[in-house]
């Protein structure tokens, strides 16, 4: 038997999975025009240098 807490947790995981699928499809369709909301992959060193020079 499921508890309410387990059911809510399971549903949240399910939503997160679908959000990941939507993001993956959006990136696929947008190709090179995709702008990340965080530091892009491989750009951490550049970001840190620029941030700490200020």
C-alpha cells in the first residue's frame, strides 16, 4: 500500500522525468540557438575568471 507521502513523491519524480523529456526535445528542435540558463558546459573556467576579476 502507498502512503500519501510516497504517492506525492512518486508523482513529483514522474513530472520531473517528463520535464526532462520536454527540455531534451526543445534542445533538439532549437539546435544551435539554445541558450542555457546556467553556465554552459565547458565554460566554468571562463565564467569564474570573469566573475573574480571584478
